C-alpha cells in the first residue's frame, strides 16, 4: 500500500468535478413595526440587477469569518451575532458551477442602515413579504430563515430584546405579530405571556398613555430571567397541531 505522502504526490483534484463553497446571510430586524430582511442588488452576472441575500465565495478563512466579511463588504453592517442556518447544495442552484452554500441567520434589533459595497450595486432593508423573486435559491433560504426566526419567538424570550427596557404587553404583541405575520388576539396573548414563568416581570409602573381601547393606562413590564419559554408560546397555527 502506498504511503499518504505518495498518494498526495500523485493526487490530481482535476480528476473530480469542480465545486465551490459560498456563504449567504439572512439578516432580519423589525423596522416601523414590520419584519424586514437585508437584501443587496447584484452588480455582476449571474443575475445582475436582481435582488439577493448578502453573501459570496469563501476564501482562505473560516465559514463564520466569510459570512461576517461578506456582510460587511456588501452592506456595511457589522458586529452581528450569526448562527448557521442550513447548507444548500442542489445541482443547478448556481449556473456557474456546482456550489454549496452555508447560510447564516442574524435576527437582532436596531440594525444599522446598510451601505452598498463590494460587488453589490445596492443594499436595503425590505419587508419580508416584498422579498420575492430573489436570485439563486434565495427565496428558499429566506423562507428557512424566517421559519427559524419565528420558532425562536416560540421557545425563547428573544422578542423582549426588540421591546426596550420597559414595555407593555400590547407592544410585545406587536413584535410577535410582525415576526409571525399574523394578528394575535389581545386577551389570549396577554394571558399566555403572563402564564410563562420568567418571561416578563412587572415594574410596578404604568405607561404614560391610555390603553389602545381607551381604558386605564397599561402596566409596564421588563424582560424576566427565563432563557427558554416553558410552556412555549406557540403560533396560533401551530397550536392546532398540539390539540
């Protein structure tokens, strides 16, 4: 049997089909009470002029570093916490060659206005319902990112990070409605939130304005110490699956 050194000396990668690795970033935030995704306008072929998720080819770097670099170069948005979402590798997803893409999700409040750079002709926040017809398979990538973000609000107190230091239950409900993309029954939501131990805690203060129905001033809450929500705050459509 030949040694490893002998094997590598005679190894020719051209004997195998060429492949490449890219990264794509699904960056989500809430702007003007709407869930928005960060998109770029492609300046180069393929799909020149089309909208796409920020991303690009991986260089001599880690995948995490590549995702942060591409996000910064194409949009100017930096210092985000990214988590791996999924890997995409269907044949034909990129017309240039066989490309595997590792997608990342960033879902955070108060994200900066983007500034286009690199090979992006434009960069902007777009309401997710308007983010359709994207380049490559980015419609699918975005859909998977949205599902991950929506699930996070079911099982974690992430929504409180978008609500400020103090908030009313109504303001918290608006955040859930924006992310889940559906209206929520005010009374049911209020009851569910207060039934989850450690989710929110009262401040002993009330808001400076009357409630949305013109009644007494609503109570103010702040984030509790829970790291996971138990029981989970399921989406209305998902609740039917558990009945």
